[in-house]
C-alpha cells in the first residue's frame, strides 16, 4: 500500500520551530511565510508539518505523536547532544524539555520530547514481543519506581511522585546501590520540575557518590543525573527553560 500519514501541528512561529528541529538534526522540506506560515521538516523517515498560529497556547497543548525506531538509544543521544549544543544544556523542565530514557512496563524503551509549543513526541523501540501493559509491580521498590515515573513523566504530577519517593527513601527498605541511585535521580527530577534547586543539589550530590558495582546497568540514571546537575543554577536563580507549564 502507498498510503502515508504526516501529522500537522500548530506553532506560534515557524522560525522558532525550525530553530528547535534543526538543532535535532531535521532538514527543512517546506518553508512558506505567505499567505499562511507553514513548515515541514524531516529526519530519516520521520516527517512533521506545522502551521503558524499566533494564538496557540503551548501550556494548553494536548498534541502528541508517537515515533517508533529501531535505534532509540542512538536517537536519544543525538537529540540530547543537539539540545545541549543549541541551548547550552539539556532542558529537563518547562518547554522545551527532554525526559529520561527508560524501559517501560509495556515492553518499550522510550523517551519523551516536548517542543517549545507543547507538542510531545513519544519515541520508542520495542524490547519485547509483548507490548501489553504489565500489572503494577507488587514488590515495594519496583512499585514505587513505577508509580513515581508514571505520575511524574506521564501525568505531570511531580508532587505526588515526590511523596512516593520520599516515603521510599525514608523507609527501612534495604536499597541496593543501583536502586538508591534510581530513587535519588527520580526524586531530583521531581524537585527540578518544582524548582526546588537546593534540594536538587543535595540529591544529585548524594547520588554522585554512590559506589556502583561493575555489573550495574545504571547508564540511563547516570545520564539523567548529569543532565540534572547541569540544570542547577549557579547563582541560585531559576535557570531559563523556555515557556513553563
């Protein structure tokens, strides 16, 4: 079959939208300023199109697009590097922002990328033949991580995520070094969204000195830790993040 779908999304400025997507390695395939502003971009087989609408409100945006890939780690690092070069840091809060790369309970390894106009790209790679939602874990630590990530990244309820992680970190639950790292990084991520920068500094410092075993598979957490450390304002002021929601 020869059909192909290309989503079209609103943006406030095709110039600013192009600046963002060019930093991610997209090429421009259509540029129109009159009679109506219009932009089309492409990266490999991914094509997105945008129409200019000055009244668009990024904070109210519910626009989403799911992108499947066979090289999610490489794509994540490419986007992460492009944003760092363009913005001087990897944006972890507000708009635009890049989430952590995680293995999801439904057999997908994915990350979320939100552009300056609130369009959320969910980018994932299947890591299991079973992509049904797995039951919520019953084990205490796994359940806390699952719920914190769900509330924070998918629902944007960072205070609820913080409460779950605070209970875990204050409990008598014996955490392995890798589990403690995950808990601290997730909690620091929530604190960054809430602009609790002294707490972010404390949590990331504690996470950085954890002695991980050689067999640890904590690369995702260590990458996010580095991004959170770079986001901490040097002078105590809230760092710029574009629009915030």
